[in-house]
């Protein structure tokens, strides 16, 4: 893309109106804007499209993920008009990344335990404070809806030959702008893409126990009451998507998330027949889900691990 004429006044006005007026954040995003413009990674409408809350946050999220990638990938990163947000070459394949940033998630009341110490150094009795956290069902619904919309975008890219069937196609879902994102049950998100391992115990007439693993689909219920099956990758529902990159990234976490081992806040869920190269994930410092060793032992041996 061509370098654009940057309207910083309009850019910062949108951030102030729809996100934050903190001077450090405004300076931070302005520096990202300047850098990505110099790299020719911004389309000509980048700032003008920051016309409401959702579009502004989406643009800020794009700047963050662009910065994340440019810190790790040695080869040229580029973008194309009416094409994927991020494109680069790795291991002789073209890697395409589409970025989406879900925002509106229903909050539910919870209670957080607090612990403290008295002036003499002894522990005080724990207390609880009322708080609100993103409701898991609402978060799952939001992630699945954004995933579906981006799968359709890749369908169009394939039809228009903007991407190739041999490319690595990734959807990056940045949940770092969701209210109270630190209270999200990040680990449970994996079952939107993978089946859950249920442990079945069978006891015979002689009271001998045997164990097996049942692979269970995650069902998500919409606010309308409609229920649908996910576990998308194990169910081969989106074969043209190689992986979904779940990351919780905002201006406060960008400089730490790559260097902090937080498995579920920065993880790539790979499709069954994914073309994603593991060395690319190492280069990008993106985690992959750990094997469930408890369930795996039962699959192999039919017994509980000792």
C-alpha cells in the first residue's frame, strides 16, 4: 500500500471519543500509526473509517497486531487493499492473517476473595468484594459469530483468488478490548475448537474399574435460546482456516504478552489438517495448547496415571 497523509488530529479525536484520553495511550497509538504508515501497511481509509466505537477499536487492534508481528518476522510484511490484514512469507508459503476484535459481551456478577496482612505481619480474615466479569456463554457466542464472519471473508478471498488454497490462512481474534478481560475463563475457549475429554468409568461385577475417554462437543447457547455445536476444528467445519489465534492484547499488554508465558492469553488453535509451521509459532512466540496428559494416558493404557 502507498504511504498516506496522516490526519493525527482526527486520529486522536477518535481515540479520545471512543477509547481513552490518556496522554500516554494517545502518544503510543500515534507512534504505531506513524510506524505502520512508513511500512506502507495502512490503507488510505484507515483513519477516516474510525467513525464509531467499534471501528475505532478495530483499527487500534490492527495497529497492535501489526506491531506484534513486525517485532518477530524477519521477512517483509505487507497488506493489500480488499485483502488480508497481514501477509508475509514463511517456509515458502504465504501466510494470511485476518484480524477481528469482538467487544460487546454480557457481564455477570461474581465475588472475588481478598487476602491481606495486619500491621503485625499476620494474615487477616479473607473478605469478598462484588465484581463483574464477562459471561462465558456470551463470550463464546461473540467469538463464534466473529469467527463465522471471518470464515466468510476467506471464502470470498478464495473465490476472488486473493488467497490461494496452498496459503496458510489464520484468523486472529483479539479479545484484549473486552471489558474486564482479565476475568475471562481463557482456558475454556479451547473447546470452541477442540473436543472436550470426558472420563468414563466402568465397574464390572467384580468391582474392577476400567477407564476410557469420551470426546465431547462443546454446545453454545445464544441469548435467543438457540443452541449449536462448536468444537469446530475437530468437527472439520472450517477446513479452509488453518488456525485461530486467540490473543488478549491492548496498549497495556503489547510489550509484555510476547515475553510472558501465559498459555491461554496468546495461543494458536490449529485445524486438524493445518499447514501452520510450528517454527513460525516459535518465531512469533505464540503458544500451542498443551496435551491433556491425564486423558492421553487413559487413551493409551486404559488406566489412571500414577
